[in-house]
C-alpha cells in the first residue's frame, strides 16, 4: 500500500494518507482539510508538484521555527541560570561577610567579653583631610590628600544583652568594616561584668 506524506500548513505536522484516497482527508493533528488544500481544483500532475514544493517549504519553515524556539528557550535558560548564580553569589558574599565579622579580633562585648554581637546601627563622624593645616583646613601642599572620616557603630551582645559603642579608624570609605580602636559600654548587661571598655591604641 502506497502512502503519501502531507505536511499540514497550519500545525506543520505530517499526515500519511493512501495514494488512492479520493475522499476528503484532514490533518491527523489539528483537523485541517488537507484534501482541499493540496488537491481540490488541481490536476493530478500539478497537485503532485505542489505537494513536493510545499513539503520542502514547510519542512524548512518547521526547522526555522524550531531553531527560533530553541534559541528562545536557551536565552531563557541562560537568563535563569545567571539570575540563580547572581543570587547564590550574593548570598555567599553575605555569608562570607558575616563569617569575617565574627572572626574579628578587635570586636567583643565590653561587659562580658562575648564575641557574638548584633549590629544595631552606625554613623559617619569627624570628617577631616589626611593632611591639614594648624586651623584644621585642607593642606594644599599635598596633591594626594583624601578626605577621611571615622565611623561609630553600635552593637548589642547576644549573650548578656549589653550595648556598646565602637569607634572605627578614619578611612576614605568609613563603615563597620573599618578597624576598631576604641569601645565603650553604653548599656549594662544582665550578667555580672567580667570585661571592660578598651582602647587598642594604648596596647
């Protein structure tokens, strides 16, 4: 039994029909009337030529659409992976920052000496230039003379609930990450005091 493979111009699926079929036949996938499209009003010779031309055209169009769909899926996948990676990198950076924070050797509770402290808030203080004149203004003799500022951070101990203020060294980018040189207790803890205020510049 000889069969003909006809490409549907609507859904691009292939439907196989018997070569001697003369009645109406439709696409097995979407129901499109293939007989009317390929054979109605055509001579047998012209219809066969038209079938071959359409087979080539629709096959190429199917491949083109498939490539476009694949490219679209790949673009979406790459975008999702990039977003996932950025989210993971951001989370990893936060974890590393927290880890580094707890590894600090210049930060501890001034009441009990505990190393587990919670950052409450902070503020930039005391702006000045690296090189100044006697009256405190910028010394113009220095080409490289950045503006510096200290940073004061406020923390609460997770062990005894005491609070303290921590003075950070002056830097161009003042933040809680700057080295601490002095700390004072501002709110007593719930336990007996076993530590004291400290000034690392005096060591």
